[in-house]
C-alpha cells in the first residue's frame, strides 16, 4: 500500500471540529509543514491534545495564535501567552493534566483499556468531577482513555512502510499517540527504504501509520 501523500493532501484530511493529537515537546516533534498548511487552510473549532502549546509562532502554537482551537488538553501552557490569554477570556477551554497521567490516558486508549488508576491529583482541582476507586485500602483517581480522530506527528526518519525513528524530545508522546487515533499522519525529516532501519531503532511500527507526508 502506498502511504505517501503531500502536505496539502494531509491538510485536507483534517476538518472543522476534529479532535487532533499533536506529538512533540515545545515544537520539537511537531509536524511543522502540516501545521503551517492547517493554518493556511483555516480549519477551526479543533480539539487539540498535546503536551504543550509550544510558542506563539512555533509548531502547534500557531494554531492557537490563529484562533483555530476550541478545546485544549495539555500538560502545560506557560510558554505561550496566547494560550493563556484565550483561556482567561473564555475563548479557549483548557484542561490541564499531569504529564504522566496524560501519557497513560493516551496509552490506555491505544491498548484498549478502560482507564488508569493514579493517586496523582488527589486532593487538588485535578480530581474535580472524576470517579474515585479504592484498591487495597488506597484511594485512586480513575483517569479515562484519551482518543483522537487523527494524530499528526513528526519523526526523524520513516521508511516507506511507515516504521518510525525519533530522536530526543521529538519522541515525546509521538509513539503513544500513533496508537490512540483513528488516523495517523507522520511528517518525517527523511524517508528511507523499507528494511534499512534496524528493528531495535523502530519506535513506532508502520502498522499504526496511515499516511506519510512526502515533501
């Protein structure tokens, strides 16, 4: 199966109101060209799931700056003043989750689990509206799986089958998100022949990847 598409074709697969996971950390690991295409397209009312909103003019931060996001689920927003301003004005609904909790919620979705139990957030605003479960006398929060319509991720290397290699913080959330969305689009920096990546270096296997952006 030929998974190759252009940046423009990838952008056309993302529509108003979709829930979109964006991999990476402070823009590293974001699919930069695809995000730029989404800004140009003007797709709106998105629900974005990501570690952070980077900076106002970097990666996923551009979608915030351009007022294309309606709901945000993230672990921190302090590096993007536009996110903070839109949250405070009520334009953007923000759900902040502890980083490890969000990672496990995404992992749970990818693994088909009903949720994860954690003590992180007990006694804080994080627990508001959430079910509590007692196990062996200890109380836990039930954090439900987090799923998306589409995951858009950046990779250092992809082979022609979609097997992916990440480096450093570019792998932040990317491998998890590739398992937890109905559609997965990857934007690699380099494309190589299938079989040329050592199996132990593959962080996401091609079975999870639907489309590879070829520039």
